[in-house]
């Protein structure tokens, strides 16, 4: 089994600021559309929030990359392509694995920016879009999923399965240590050097159970196998996300 720490949403480079925590709830702002999109921030009810978070650079009428996409039936659609998808493929990510989506957040008007987990996807189905059945592509198009609208690479892939966004911004879902900076994480005890892709350098694994996460990159894969400790940790994280 694999746990994928998947960086998504606004940050200083993509969007221009942190996603907000509104009334105690994390609201992940999709990044601006870099390709095909049929969805605007206004259509998602995020126009005012994105205007404030981006300091006016983006607004209600701007198209966004609505992905991951959490559906009303309790499932999630998440697309990936290019080098990031190649990395997931090389690491064997597939059915039975879990994406933990994290991003940069801050309380509106107060608080320091920090990384936190805001949702999950438990993979049941992996859909390579190149050559997929027309009915499958049509179903994705009915949701206006950006990877189905316009493929960006030959390895465009959509992951599907149960998924949910967190109903509250609890300390249990915060990755950044209390005093920051955002990239300095308090890692779970089971996560050790050599156990997280892109984080092999010894100087990233600090005393006190801290991890200096990489500045860029999207998909960080931890192969937890059948180990009990990481599975118990994951169960607690999913329970916290599902709590409302």
C-alpha cells in the first residue's frame, strides 16, 4: 500500500497566495487554468475568496483547473500527467493506494501560512485517458473534468474512488510545525529517511521528528506496505477528514 502526499491548490507561485481557512474550514482554491477548462472560480462560488487570496490577480470570471474534483456521491476524480504521472507510475501507484491532498493555507486576515492536509482519495480505479472507452471519457466530460476536456500529455490519467474534503482545519491535519516555516513539517514517527520519494537527502531529516519538505513537486510517495504504524496513522487522518 502507498500513501501519496499530493500538493494541490494555491500557493505563492500558483495563484499568488495561500488558500483560506474560512469559519474554521479549509477551502482549497484550484490553481488558475493552464490549459482547457470549462469552470470558473465564480461557478464554484470561490470568486470573492480567490480575488482576496490572489490580491486581485484572479477573479470570478477566470477559468480554473478544477482538480481534484470532489463529487456529490462521495467520490473524487483526480487527474495527473507528464513527469508527475510518470513518477506515480514508476512508484506503482494504483488501486488500493491513498492520496492525501495538502496545500498552503492561512486563516483569513490572521495567522501564518502553513501546509495542511485538506482531503483524500482512496483509489479504486485508474483510468489512462489515451484510448479509453468513449463512454468513460463522456462520463468525465459530463463533470467538466479538465484532463478529459483537453489532454496535456500522452500519459494523462484520472484516478477515481471514495474521497472527501475536510470539514474543519484541525491541528491533526496540519503538517507544518507550530512556528513554521511552511516547508518544515512535523512528520509522523513511522516516516523515516528513504521512505518518501524526492526526500532522500540526509539534511532534510532533522532532529525532533522534523522534515524539511522539498520546495516544489507534486506527488511524494510513501510505500507503507503492510506495516501497522503507518496504517493506524492513516486511519486516524481519514477519520479526522471525515469528521464534520
